C-alpha cells in the first residue's frame, strides 16, 4: 500500500458493524474508528471497541478509537404521525411544556431552555437548516413562530439559532456517564460536542482523567467546532484541547454555508501552528451513502482539506449507514494520495524567524530540515510521549515519519497524526543497542533496505518522556 500522510476516520454503525468488513476497511486505510455515542447503549460501545481492537490486530494495523460524545439534545420532540409538512407562512409553536405528540400546529421540545434563549426576531433553523422559522413572540414556555422556509419536519430533528446563542452546556449527564464508559475501554480520543469555550474542554479533560486514572490512561481531547460562539474563542479552545474537528454541519447552519470554507482553512492553519491535530468532517463523501462513486465536488472537497493540511478526513453516515462503506474508504484513500502528491514543501520558510526554546523541539525541527535537504528515505523517532513526532508532523514534508514507541497508548494516539506511522517496539535502555534495534525493526518490515539514508532521533537517558536530545544520520548497512 502506498504511503499516505492524511489519516482516515471512519464511523462505525449498522453498515460496518461486522468483524470481517471492519478488518477489510482497516486494511483499505482506516486509521481511526469513531464510535458515535448518540446511538447505542454503553454495552454496545464496549463490544464495538473490543471488535475494533481485534479487527486491527488481525489486519496487522494500529488503529485509534475515538469516542464521540452526544452533547446537548437541542431538538424538537416527537409527532403523532412521525412527521408533519410545514408550509411557508403558517404559524408553528415550539412548546417546552407540551406533553402530547406534535401536529401541524406545534410540537414539544427535548430542549426545555429554548423559550429563555430566544426573543422575537430570532431565526431558528431546524433539520440542518432545511426548515427556517422566525420567532414572533415568546409566551411562557411557548415559542410562537412563523414558517419562513417549509418542508418535512420529523421526530427529534435538531434546532440551531442563527448566529448562535443557545445556552445548553456542552456536557450533559449522559455525556458524563459516557466518558466513564469510553475510559473503561481506554478510548484514545474523546470528541466533545458543542464546546463554547476552554472551560468546557477543561471540564471534559478533568472527568476523563479521573475516569481513566485506574487504567493509567490519558485520552486525547478533540473539540468539535460547531457553534458560532466557538469561533471567536478558537485559540483558547485549542489550548485546552489536543485537537479540533471542523464539524461543518452544525457550524454551517449557525454561521451560514458561505462562511465555512474560509473558516475551515483558518482552523486547520491555527491548529497546525499551535501543535494540535485537525480533523475535517461532515458530508465529505455524502453521495456514496447511496452511490458507488463520489461526485467531482466531493473529490475536490476531500483534496482541498488535504491541501489545507488537515491531519484527517472523516466519514460519518458514509461508513455507518451507507451502502458502500468499504468502497468509500478506498476512494477516499486514493483522493488523499493524489492530493498529497501535489503538495508544496516549504520547510525553509516554516523555520525562518523561528526560535526554539526547548531542546526536544529543536531536535525535531533539525531532523526535518536535515532529512529534507539530504533527501533521506525516512525520519525515525524513538519516542515515549509522542510529542517530538507531533511537532514534526505539523510541517509538510514528503518524507515518512516512523514513530517507534514501547507505549501502546502513545502508539494509538499517534495514529491520528499526519504523515506519522506509529510502530510498537520495546527498545533497550542502552542507546546504541536501541538504535540498532530500530534499524533492524524497520528492515524486517521492508521499510528500509541496504544503502538507505535516514535521520533518527532519541533521548538520552532512554525512556524519559520529553527527553529527545539526539539526532543521528544513518545509512543502512
């Protein structure tokens, strides 16, 4: 399989929920499996996580698991007939106190705070913006609206407020229980839905660290950027997270479709500059839910995310509920490879005017610079925490980075890093022996052969996190 820098996140669901198909998808290029906690019981997720680990083992690949929390249910209630057809100009009442099923006049609310979050003149977008309601007045628990753009509204469809401003907390009681479940199987990443600020992420991290302490595990935290309020606070959210997901669905509904492409570029750039990871998500290969090939526009969309520098591109319904989950992964991998071959490497410009205050960071940058100008076959990093490798992966370079670690948790976390192939390897505490072991390991896997030149970094003394202080250029004997 050709070396691909951009990682693929695939969502597990009814369409991909068999060990055989999952193994094939991993072989075809899935690097991270997303478990969507909006669906299924705690036991379902525990069993699916076990299936992912076993399928990855059989496929001989290292795959991370991302537990994606549901977040607040900002939704309408249910309808007597399952759905209604709203027409422009008709009145429609969203009623937080309503207990009977909905009809053409109105519907109850899962989100009881809505009457306190809106005022006359606000615009509400339902079902991903397909239905538009204008708020006329708020009377007690009732929000009286006029339908501006009609259509079919069915049970439990989502509600967004144009421009943002809904007060729902990012972490619900269900999310707090789900964090415990995700930590019981040591999910490598936890994706937090609808964070508004750094505090939301700090709270999630605290809960996750407490739940994971008994397993001596620390998950990476991904902030899903899907609220208008999160945009002005991107920097503080990034500081409190290990990465972001550009969640283009809800975000587009709140800020408008036209604003999203530029925001995507800005978010990915900011994440890279702050040494964080970025995942681009939502409708990337949407047509492949029902068709065996993507549209030209979808191909361009995936390719552009790659050229923006995203660490990963994500599949949601395409692999969870679509007719062609395996084919979608194959297509996406090919698009990523083609886009990467067109990337420009501007390493020298990246380092101009930069000062490095840490020894390990300086070594990481030195390895990139040297390998690039020497035309090395690979960059190899012996790493405990993965931080050296993360820094390297923030810069575009067409030389693969192989991360060798004895820590399985670190190895799985690095599965999301762009241009990094993590390998599990126990190394000697003696530096020279460890370097020889690393070369032998890469030779045995067919990654390197006699005559190849590579750069290798490690720390001395061996085995202390954050201690990378040595760069060596080697030639395979």
